[in-house]
C-alpha cells in the first residue's frame, strides 16, 4: 500500500468509528436523553480492544463502548 492509501484508510476507519458513536448519540437523544449529557469519540485503529489479525478480533473492534459517568 502507498502512504496516501494507508492515511486514507486510517481516516476512514476513524470516521467510521465516530459515525457509529454519533448514531448511538442520535438514537439516545431521540429517546429523550439530553444531547448535552453525551459525548461521542471515535478511536478507529488507535485503540483496538482485540487483535486485528483475525476476523474475530476485527469484529470485536467494530463496537461502540458506552461509559456512564457520575454526575458532578
């Protein structure tokens, strides 16, 4: 792969991850959760939770993780 293709691929993965997070935010706001209480962060390949060398690992990395934080 050329460097430009690699850079584009990484960008698309990050964008895809953020798009997934934003979809969850949109769903929750439709259900009545105040959007100001939600934050979406897309990590893409920078923070995999499983090994990307296997199909199973890649499937595990296609997820949205939600953290519930204490209200200050």
